C-alpha cells in the first residue's frame, strides 16, 4: 500500500521519515492528555508501524521493519493504547482454567454494545453498507493474519485447534476460498476498489483501533493469551451478525458475490465457536493457568473496541452524516 497523508505530528514523523534511507525515527512524545483509542493521529501512526510486519509500503525500505528506533517508537504508542484498555476494562483477573470457556460465552452473551448488525439488516442504505465494508477492509483484506502470530507461541492441543481454525480462514488451501478473497469479492460487488489499503485514509481512530488491537496482541508474546481470547470472542460473536449482514445485502438486491463472505462465516463460525472456546482458549488456560486472566482480558478488549466502532457508525448515520473521515465518500469504481 501507499503511505497515507498524516493526521498530526505523531503520524507525520513516520510519513516523513519512512520513505528516506533507513535511520532513526524521531517522533514527538505521545501527549498523555489524549485518548489513545480515539486519537486519529496515534491510531494511524500505530497502524503504519504495524503494517511494516505485513505487506509494507511501496516507497519504504523493508529494513525499517526491525529498526530499533522504530520499534521503540511503536512501543510508546502501544503502551499508551494498552494503558487505556487496562483503565477501561480493568487488568487481567485470575480465573480458574476450567471456567474460561463458559466465561467467554457469558461475556459475549451479556455484551450490551450497539446493535450494528440489526441496523444493517433492516435499515442500512446501500451507501451505508459501502461505508461499513470500507471500514472493515482494513482487517478483512488480511483476515486471519494477525491471529496467526499466535501459532508459534502456543503448543499442544491449543496450537492444533488454532491451526484448524486458521486453515479454514485461509480457504483450506484454496486461494479462491480464502476469507480475504471472499471479502474482496464483496467489495467489488459494491462497486469498491478491493486493493488492500486503498481506503485507510478514510478510516477513523475507532476503526483503526479494532485492527491495531489484534496486531498489538499478536506481536507481543506477553499478550498471547489476550490474542487467543480475542480470537475466541471474535468467532463466538460472529455467526448471528454475519447472517444479518448477508440478509441486509439481499434486502438491497445484492447477490451471491456480495453475500458469500458473510454466508460463509455464518456456517464456518457456528462450528468454530466451540473449537475456539474449548479446544483453543480452554486448552491454553489448562496448559498455562496464569494466562486465564489474559484470555478474558482479550475478550473484554474486543468487546470494548467493537462497541466503540459500532457506536461511531450508528451515531454518524443517525445524524445524517458519513461515518468516514471528512472527505467525499468514494464513488463506485
């Protein structure tokens, strides 16, 4: 992808320095008064740091990925985000390993966040659906990659369960059935450009935070439990919303190319939820009881960031404005 325009001094430090010869990143100290989860500048900067571990940027030397000064810069941003999450959902609390799976189900079931999927099923316009898909493209076009970082960091039954889940996400070896490919099909069916990173410049902090959260957990072995908890909750909370998204698209007259991504998740994640809760999260908690609290912290962090994401979209649409950053809503490709 190409480097987007910066949104403030923090992201500007990266956008200005990354295209140059590999050297030292000199960026401002993060303002302790800002909300890291809501700050567009910080979340974009963190997304740029993380992207170096995925596809990178056209004009950026790949040697930047492990440059010590860049890692220190990224660590400052991640610490700010983690501290905000810990304040919002509380620190990891010890939990009996055998209670972890049912506790995850309970947390997901009791979530009282905004009902975005119900709105999409019954009320969303075609333009609102296009906006929703643009928001999700930051993750769905690389779906499964951030969670895959956990594979070498866990062992035994938990590793086997994770590989089973991820194999489905990657289409079971069929590139055309990869979930990222199916999502690209949805984008094209809605007249959008499916190039990865094409719409990052339009995505607010609340959207980028949902993506940055997974990579933050994924790149830090310390938070492998939270990454597993995030994935478990992600799978458990998926089937019903995806059914509603597919029904919403059908309501608007869209066909299989648009709905297949969501229909696939209704079927796959209905199977995945028990694997994720019991065979993955439950097994990891039994293997490493000290991670039980981290697993549940990952669940709570997912529910929080998704709630803020959904709230942003619904608040914007109910006010009659775009949920994307102030710029003309992209025309159909």
